[in-house]
C-alpha cells in the first residue's frame, strides 16, 4: 500500500488497511515496490490543500509538500501502531519522533494539518493503551507540537499551554480557524493566551450562547441568562 492509497481510503471512507507486517519509519514509500517519489500522493495532498484553502478566511498559506508528506507518514505510522500492538515500542517512538522537514510557520502548520488534524481521533483510540504506551506518548508529543491540529484532543491537564502558536495566530486565516475549532470543541485548555482569547471574542461576536463554556471562561455572559438571573 502506498501513502497515496492510504490517503485516498481516509478521504473516501475513513477506514484504512495497513500492511500485515508493520513498516514504521520515515521512508515515504510504504510499499517497498512503490516508487520512491509518489506523484499521486503529492496530487492528493495538493487537492486537500486546495479544499482547506477554499474554506479559510482570506489568502491561505502555500502548500509545503515536504511537511505535508511528513505528516501523512506520521498518521500512517500511528495507524499501523494501533493495528499492530506487537510493533516494538522503540520503533513506534522513533517513527513518531521523526522531525518535520520544514520550520514552524503558517505554511507548515496548514500543510501538516491536512492529515494531522486526525490527532484527536487517534489519541482517543490510543487512550485505553495507557499513559506509558509508546503510541500514546508519541501522539501526545505531536499534539503539543502542532496545536492547530490537536484542538479537542484528550490530553492530561499538565499538557496544557503555553502552546507554540506563533505559526498559527500570526496568520489571520489560521487564527480564525484555530478559534473556530476551540469553540466547536469547547477546548478550555487553549484559553489564556491573549491572542487566542481575543480571537475567541471576535469569533463569538457578542453571542456567548454559541459556546457557553468558553464564553464563561472569558467572562462573557449571555444576555438572556443575565436577564433571567436578574428576574
């Protein structure tokens, strides 16, 4: 199975197949018989980026293909580790600790998010394995490193901020996307950064009822609730 087929299956059904024998590691060709450079993977990642860009407010950061490929491989390796519990812990740790080939920034943040936005789901699937499991630990480290992709992930309280957000909140479109995800998932662990709190207030737009937990945490009060309390 090539990474392009893996991404296609994720898009089409959300259900994927992994090799009968795990092949963890940074090699972009999951199948040894596949070409070293997977043109179809690049095309699929470009299509994912185009859709993400269309949904983003304003101009989107350009696609960083090396970063997008790196994230796709990480997601594939995490799925393999979930399916193959016999995979050596050292191999799992090494695969998930592979460094991103691109520096942090808006383009990198959006490009890895094309697939790494599955982090919350992967962490929920891995949570029963325990805190000391190599897969759980690796996914949590990724969640900390890539905050745009991990909003709503089940993380321990100690894993909260400060989050490395310069590559997200410095871009207007990503800042708005991040705020929308925090509101959608009522992720209170993301509050406390002035830039984020201000973005959340803007997103609420005077309508705290859109996300009461976040609104309360920001000190905002729903008008209707205030009137009822006064009555």
